């Protein structure tokens, strides 16, 4: 069916900004447009049937957050009603729904709508975003259509497309197959022989839950992970009452959590630091204490890389689950999948259910959306050696474009919400300049300077090369096949927030009939969320 250019918003106008994704990033930037810029000409395109992003997609047993609840929430939308120190998937999802209802975001979202292509049109200085409707109310606009906008925001994040490993015989298995990000609750696993491929953060949450009810659970491990205590607990009704009626205490508590996580920068990121070595010792002590019935597994579960090289698992019940008599750890290489199980080192392991806890296509930012920038250049051609972006936000050859939770903005030690809010402030400031030009009948085209972008990425890659993420002893989703770290940030959250607390317009190539609105050398101060910290000192660049 031929694509039509059509958009019908609740305001009867075509959007100035298109936001791809209604997860935390998309929700944050939409609210910032409303509350900071009083801008309502935007549209959110969401492929799913509900808001929430990863917290809508991932609904597996034991699904929860590895960040404290009071730190895993938007600073301008605090939630005094969190019931646990570490929130579960359902509670986070309900929080996001409540926030969306409060700000009326459902009026701006088109659900069940998949973005297939985004293409920059030089003549009109606009993005043409082609979408396909997969069902629901959005189908009333037709099967396919194209939206024109002056600005495009990718809020699809890094954890959205499941990764299926290339294992021989994968399609031959006759039992139940599911990916952790697409858990099938219509297929109970209780009383069955279950195999789970992967033992990262997701698997570490699933394993303790299903081990309680399955007949046998076989964990197929490629490489072990470092595990630190979680110390999760309920938040009492008394504490919730205090947080509800005395906001100052709640804010100070959140700030203390932020500072505590910042203090772990050395432990999680700086290889051979005293704190990194201390974390290694504490992890070993915990493992030895919890594997009392299977001490023979200690060597197999002990990583040969520093803590932080891969995502650190935060769990109190992973080792106790591995310690159960009905749980078996397999560390040999998987030879193939058969109709009724898996062959490892020549041994047939019979299975009824096969779970892939194998993560996401984190290196393929925006996959499977096709993106074409200046001169029809594709994102694949823009990034021949891996993803990179200026400040993790703006991309060479993609004018009037921002990424939320983009390249080199993931964290190994703190809450990603802190990064997302900073990126949102930066992006909405850029959008406001373009909106101002449009209001005067002018156009603006803003693209990061290739020279500035190159210098920035050389700096952060040099710093990342000295971090735990770069260790040769581990493979992780932080780096690509060439060894380039494309996902993680090299410094503290405070450093990043300060870097994006103003826009230096000389860092950008500004074109269009309204380019005189941004004078040479001009800066726009944005500021950072100061209540996030009790005064944690920024660490010097390493």
C-alpha cells in the first residue's frame, strides 16, 4: 500500500517534533517539552500497545530493577509510594502509566505503530518518518503513512530488540521456546525440565524464581559474572508516610542514594583501583558463603576479569538458587539444539522448555529502523566502525536529530534516569531554537561539527580504554566486534550532567534561513538537576 503523508493529532496540527518510543526516555522528553518549553506540537510513535518500553516488554518471572526505586524515577515526578527498595517490573510500569496520565501524554501517542524509515529532506529541512500501523486505534489512519517534522528524537534506547544467538538446530526444538523479553505466561514451566541459555542480569532474576517450581533447571553459562549483595527490603508504611508529607526528607534520601552510587565509580569502572579490588574480595566472600553445598562450582563461577567489565549482577538469591539440588550449571560449549534438548560436550540434556536470556541487540542502535541523513547517507554508512554521537545525543550527518540513551551514555555504577534527564534538557533546548525560528517563518538546520564530534569521541575512547569495560578477558554488550566501547560512558554522572548543562553553538554547523538567530560563540545555559546530589565532587578526567 502506498504511504500517505498524513497526521491527525488531538490538536489538529502536524507535529514539530516526532519522538520514537514511549519508554522512560520518550516519556521524559515529552514531559520536558510540555513543562519546560510549553510546547505541545509533538507526536510519540510507539510500536507496542502500551507505554513503558523495556518495562512493558520484559515481564518475565522476577523482573525487577537493579537501581533503588527512589533513584529510578524522574526527579520532577517523585514517587513517595514505592513499596520496595528495588522496584519490580509491575510497580515501575504502574508508576510510568500514572505519570503519563498526569501529563496527558496518551493524547500524543500512537500505539501499535512501527517506524520503518526516517529520511531527512534537505529542501524543506524536515524529517519524513514512515510508519506502519500494526493494529489498534491507530489503524484508523491507514496501514502506512508518513509524518513530516522539523525535529526527530530517537527514544528507542539500547535494550529494545531481543538478541537470538546463532546456535545450530535452534529451530528444531519441539518444546516451548521463549526469549526472556517475550515471556509467554500461557506456557507454565512448573514441574518441567527447563534450560536457560545465559546467566547475565536477566537470567539472575529468572533463575531464583522458576527454580522453586520446575522439576529441573539447567543453566547454560558462557562466562561467569560478578555478583554483589542486593539487600532488598520492603519500605514501611511509616517511611512512605514521611516521604509523602515531608518532601525534603524524600529529596535528601534520593540525593544520598545518588551520591552513594557515584562513590562506586572507582569500584565499577577503574580497573586495579583499591575499590575495584575490594569489590572483587567482597564478591568472592559472598560466593563462598552462599555455595556451601556446591563448593566445586566456585571455580566455574569465578570470573577472570575485573568487576565492571561486564554488567555486575545485584542479587541475594542467585547463588542460593544455583545451590539448589534441582539446578545444574553447564559451562561447556553448546554444540547444538535438538528436537528434545541441547547437546553440550557430547552430552544430551533433555528439556521441555528452552529460555533464551541472551540480551538485546545493543550495538545496533535504532535497529531495525532505516535512517537516512544528509545526501541520503544511511546510519550504517555514518557508523562504519560502530556507533558514536556527540555527547551521546547528536549524530554526524543527521540534522535536527537527537538520541536518548544513545552511544556511550550507559552506566555501570548509577541510575540511567540521571543521564536521560540531562539529555532531555539538552534536546528540548535545541528543539526550542528550531521552534522559535519556525514561529518567525524561518528554518534551522543544526548538525554536530565533524571536527568537534571526532575530538570528543577520541577523548572518551581514550578514557574508556583504561576502564574495566576494556578488559580483554571478557566479552560484553558494551563493545563491538572491533573492541570499540560503543555503549558506556567513561565518567561519573555529575561530570556528564555538567557537560550537557549548556549548549555551545560553535560545536554545531548551523544552516537555514534562520541561522542568524544563533550568533557565533553563543551559548545557551541549561543547568543540571542540582537536587540530585548532596555535593558529590566531580572526579577529574582520567
